[in-house]
C-alpha cells in the first residue's frame, strides 16, 4: 500500500476456485498434489497457511489408520483436529499412499462423513498382490495380548493380528481389510427353472433298481497306512477334471486326499484344538476350497490348490461343531456354521461378513451338532441344522434369504454318546430332501411340503451320521452309519443298496456321498481305525 500512488477500489472476489474445492457437505480439499485445492488458492500465503493447518492436524488425534501396501510404506487415515483459524472441530482424511508421491488432505465437519469417505478410499485402493499391512480402529481401550484365544469380554472381537476392536466394528473391518488373498469366482448361473418350485412327485415311485453294482475303490495306500488317526468328519467333491477328492478332519488338522491314487494331497493346520467338521466346495473357476470347523471356536477357509489360508471367522461363542457350503448361481459361495453357542450362522466367504444368524436355543444348552445347505431352483438358500438339548433333538430348516423358519422336525432321543446329524439334497424340479439320523432311525422328508417320505432303521448304539446323493430321474440315495454298519438306500423305493460291515464302532463315524456325472455315486465311510476312510462306487441299473 505504501507503494501504491493511485486510487483504491473494492472489487468482487472470484469465488469459483473456492467453490470447486469446497463441497456442499462442508468438506474442503485442503491439499492435493494432483488437483485443485485450497493450498493453490492461497497465493503468497499458501505455505504459511498450510504449515499452520498441517501442524494442527498432526497434533490432533488419529481415529482410524490403515498402513498401505507393505512395499510402499504409506497410510490412509482419519484425524480429528481443531482448525487453528476459528477453533472449530474438523475431521481430516489423509491419503498418503506412497510417501514422496501423491498426497491429499480433505477435511469434513462431522466424523461419520469422514469415516465413510475413509472406508471408500481403502476399498478403492485395495490390491490383492500388495495387501494392506495393518489397521488401527478407535473406540477400544482393551489391548491386552491374546494368548490361547481366551474368552473375549462382551462387545469385543479379536482380529487375526491379535488386536481387539468393538464387535460392532468387526463386520466393517472384515469388509475393508478382510479380503481373501485370492479372487473368488462366482458359481456359474444354472438353467432357469421351467416353472414354480414344487414338490417332486405326488407319490413315491416304489419300483426298485434292477441291479446295483458295488465296487470297493478304497486306494490300497489307505488300509496300508499305519498309525493314522481316524477322522472326525469327511467331505467329498468332484473336480472339473473328473477327480474325486476327499477331505478328512482329525486332531487339530485336516487333510485332502486324492481318491484316484490315495495320495495325501495337502495338510491344513491352523486350529489350536480339534477340527470337528470339514466341507468342500468347487468355485466357478473349477478350484476347490475347504472349510474347517474347530473346537477352538474358529471357522477357517483354505485354498485346496495351494493350502493358503483364505479366511478366518471367530465370532462363535462356543465350539464350532459343523460347517457346510451353499453355492448360489452367479454368487460367491456362502458358508454355514453351527456351534455350541446355540446359533447357526450364514457367512459371506469372501468377506467373512455375517449374512444371517438363526438362534436354536440358549448357549451351552441347545447344541447345534450338524448343519447342511442347499440352493433351490428359485435361487433361495435353505439351511438345516440338527440340534439337541434338555427337551428333545430336532431338525430346523430356514430360508436363509428371508430369514423365515420353514420346518421343525422332532427327532428321537439319542444315546448319551450320539449326536443328531442332518443332510440336504436338491432335485432338478426345484424340490429338495431333508434327511436326519438320530436314535434308532434315519428319517427323510420332502423339504417343501414337510411330508415324511421314509424311515430307515439303524443301530441305536453309538454315534450316527447321514448323507444324501442325487441320482438321475429325481431319485435320492441316503447313506448312514451307526454301530459297525454303513448302509445306503434308494429313498423312492426304500430299497437297501449296500450294507458295509466295518467290524467295529467308534466315537466318530462319518459318512459322505457325492455323484460323479455318468459314473454313479461315491460313498465314503470311516471308523476309528480307518485312515482316512473306506470308499465304494455305487452304480444303479434300472
């Protein structure tokens, strides 16, 4: 002003540059190395103003922070600070993906808006090849080290790195940071149903197969193996190349076996206590994934191809006794788990995010021993669970998409050492079957109408297991183990197809069935001394 010799006039300020960097929600783009920002609007004062704001942000409180890809050493964070000009509380979202590279700071007048923007940025910058290294969420003061996975206080959840956050934030954490280390291919779309979902047949077709060929296909390496523990559970799957693989659970590990040559293809170790159940699924790209349920309250998901751990779910409050897969067309498979805590839960396998939770009864009183899942022709997923408690055992069936309970079938009381088991099978006409083993019988119901189709007697001594396999012509085979026997029946006619005497019983007596396209059914059954199982090929001729 001292140098000015002319007349001073007041002129309107050009506010357009400021409008471009200030949002309607009260946000301000303070600094951006790659675009418009307030820093660029401050003229000769920009460095001094930025230094003042930057110091205030650094002196503030970091609410959420994600260390970006380990090779880059940057971060994404939300910081609470007071604006040095007017003292107003603001919330800054800072993107520093690569130190020395792009840097962006945008602040907001309220925390929720800033956190939502932070989450969007984290998701948008995810890279499976360079996963996020760490995260730190606010709102939890409990940071004691996790040793042996102790009982967590109510309202808190442990993350895989051992840190503890509020349970209310756990789902969001998994969605943002809990992505698997591999891409999940959705299940291929199946043919559209020709009509509404309906019951399969009005009356049972009581003619029996003309002949049943039963061939023992147990690999020679299995009976010759010495010292191997008997399995707690079995799972079978047919891969796109025609191979049949078997998963077995024992002790604190699970194994994957090739039925063709009997080789133990892979061992999966990660549980701290017994693995109580296993389940196999084949994704849309033809790869197999294995789920394991543990007494340590964990559900783990593994890549059967390379043994990599893809996901861990630790939200159950008791031992996880059962696990099953559901593969809706066009979607990533879902996971179903049942626990001592009296709940059945449906999870997104991709994000470990809970999709549905069904309560059977009080924790530790009503125990869920077995779960099964099936996808109907209308795309809805049905979930079944076998449970028992102080009253009587029962099978519960829900529609996982609507949350409605469709059936509850009472079961016989079990022996002290036995546990009720359940299986599901879908048919091409849109109907499905529910089978359960408990006490001295195996029951099979029409899953849509609830009609009891068949009851098969079994040895009431010891534990029993049940499995279902689907044949052409809308027929179903049920298999069960109890006492020293494994039996299989064709459900429509009630004909016994096979009777396998193992000569011994055991605490765990798992059985599994899977259909091989054009090549009959594979039946796997085990006792305490079987390593891992006996395998039969069933071909029915009509």
